């Protein structure tokens, strides 16, 4: 049985744990904003100073995570009530996944910093373009599902995650084998790395969606 209905009750209260849940949602929204901007910068060959400034915003994600941790620990230390302990543990798992999304977003920004031209996914591979569109959509759907407690959307995201994995692996394996030659080592490496970064972001978003439908011991897994 999912813990999420109990978590929703926390959002309606006013203790430290509920504040931590509020901040975890804000953390997801911020991460999504940085992610979308990172892709735009990659596609538009943005000014290097702007890319570096966006990378530094990852510090805000880290600060959110630290504050959530502090509030969860303080909540249990003060209340000494462990009946809702799984809720706090789920929250700590969730912010780890959001923080990891931030790390892979920084990796995308590294591509933007070092790739010498615009990187339009559709010009590299139609499969890569589809992965890019899919992960952008999955990020938005994950946030919507968490905010509206939509279990059906979460189940759909979990069920279709393997499609992203398969497409990304096809690209990476093709680059390694030489079947997906891009005409230069730089392009081939960039294609493989971008496909892998998008796959890992999708994986962490899938982990987040599992909190809507899975019991604590299965959070992060299909079931």
C-alpha cells in the first residue's frame, strides 16, 4: 500500500515534516526549471557565462536537500514519534533523487560548455530527439502527479520508463560499436553522453513517481 495518502496529510499540517515536504516540492520545480533551461542552452549554443551561471544554481538544489534533511531529523528528534517514520524516509529518498537529477543536468551543461556548436538532438538522431522530448514531458508529468496525487499518471510513467532505457542503450551501444557514426569522435561522444544523461534523469524521475503507488520498501522500484 502506498504511503502517499499519509504524506498528503502531512502537507495539510504545519510541523517541520510538512515544511520539509513543501520544500521538496519546491526543489523539484526548481530542478525542472534548470533542466529545461540547460536543454535550451545546449540547443542554442548559449553564451558561456550564462551556462556557467546556470551551473552554479545547482547550489540551490543542494541547499534545499540539506534543509529538508535537517527538518526531517529535527522533527523526529523533537517529537520522538516514529509512527510516521516511513514518511520521513520516503522524503529523504525523494530529495536524493532530485539532487541526482541536478547532477545530471550539470553534466548536460558541461556538454553545452564544451561542444563547439549548437546541439540539436534531431540532427544527431531521431531516436535521441524522441528521448529528449520524452524526458522533458516525463519531468513535467512527475511534478504534476506529485502535486495532484495522481496514481494513474505515476503508474504510466513507471510502465513506460523502459522505453527510454531501451532507446538510450541503443544509441550508446551504437556509438561504441561504430554503427552510429557521426563523422567525428566529438559528435559520437556527445551523442552517447547526452543519451546516457537523459536516461539517468528519467531513472530518477521514475524513482520519484514510485512514492505515489509503492510501499516504502519498494520505493524506487517498479514494485
